C-alpha cells in the first residue's frame, strides 16, 4: 500500500487530514478522503494517522479511550545496510508520549520467502490498540545469505530500535519478540542467545546497545535442526538451505542455528504454541524447547493446539489470542490496556 498524507492545523483547533491510500493484497485499508476532525474524534477504525510534527503536539494518549486510539504508522525505516542492501522495518505505535512496550514481529516463510507486511486483522497488529508499539522487520533470506546472517539482521534491528527508543517513545526495557514458523525460530533464538557474541554483527550499527529481549512468543518454530528428521535432512530442505549444507552433514553449523543450543538460566519468559498435527515443523520441536527451558528454570508456557496444523487459523482465534495478551501484559507489568 502507498499512502500520501498532509495534516493542517486549523485555527479552530481541528486538524485537516488529506490522505490517499492504495490497497494491496488485503494488508491495508483503501481510502481517499479529505476531512476535518477534532483530535478526540479520530478513530483508528476509520483511518491510519501518520502525524507530522505540526499536529503531533496537539494530542496525547489520554485523548483516546483504548478502543479509539489513533496511531502512527511509519514504513520502510532503514535500520541497517549490508553490502549495499538496505534492511528495513515498519513501526506502528500509539500516538501518546509513551514510553510504549514494543512487540517485534518476525515473519515466517522457511527463511526463503515472506515479507514484513502485517494484515490489519492480525493479532500482533491489534496490540497497538492495547498500548503496544509494533515493529515488523525484514531480514535477509537464505538465497541472499546463509546463517547466521538472518539472526544478525534481527539483532541489528533490535539494537537500532533500542538505540532510538527515545525518539519513537518506546520502552527499551520492554521488548518482546513474536514470530511464526521460521520467524518463531528466529524469535526463540533471540530469546536464548542474548549474550552470544558470535551471532552479532556489531558493524551493522549501535554496537554498544543490547539486543536482548524481555519476552518471546514462539509459534511453531524449529528449535533443534538436527532432530527435525525426514525430509528436513534433504539438501533442498529449508533448514539445509538456511545453513548452506545438508543439516546432517554439517552438525556443528546446524547446532549453531538451533535455539535449544544456547539456553541459559537468564533467558526471558517464553510463550510457545504448536499444533499437534503440524506436518511442516514437527510438534516435537516445541516439546524439546519446552523441556530444555524448564530444565534451566526459564519461565515458560507451552500450549499444544490439538489437531491444529501449521499456520492453523486457530492460532488467530480470540480465545487463543487472549492467552497471548495475558502473557504480554505479565512480561511488561501491564495491568490494564
């Protein structure tokens, strides 16, 4: 989606907003309109606001009840550049002064496809209404670089976001990663490898800033590549493409890419979900991670969705999302939206 927007502060105290939105693939709304509204009348159901400085000072979060909060959506922010290849993120945040806890969304796609767009209806996107900021990051795919390039990108994005927390009104002590499938793998790896220098590329920026996270939501991600089994051992499997060789032929590299290899007692809380009928990533992968985290005394919730398959719609259901929201709020010490 492409959006142009201009905001004019009127003498009446209202704001005139002119936008042009172009929809693509159901990921964003589509509307072209010019309107005059008071700040207290703006609803995020009606429009997305990309405030400029002239209008931003007129409103604070208290102008909006939780279900009517306006928000800012900034797209394609460059957080690093590798060999001339820019790496970008999208940032959506409530319009108040914050600081806001941040959810970092990491997309799936077998490390070989996918992008950072988030559908309007996606549960992670809806957390903005509850006072969370949401960053969706891109990372280099397996045809661009082999591991550890992907996790280095994710860690660089977190350092950049934390390094710019004051600018974007983020709480640098409340960063939670959430990902599905390959994104679940990278989220889990961020959680377990907070102190592993070998998985950082500090030349990508903000070398003195921590890439640690305070919580992890892992949806059906691989956790121990050497125990994936079956088709995953093939040279053409996503896991083999990730590390650049058949995983059973390169056990050291496969272990290096496995979140389970880095678990320590100071890891952040985990929330893990996996469908018992998943035919893409074996259910056992989440069982292995849960058992290992428990062994080290790491706080962990593990929910098995009976008969659910990979990317099953049941993960997006309101009852299931409520459990995740409870976890998020507990991690950041949030008592109410």
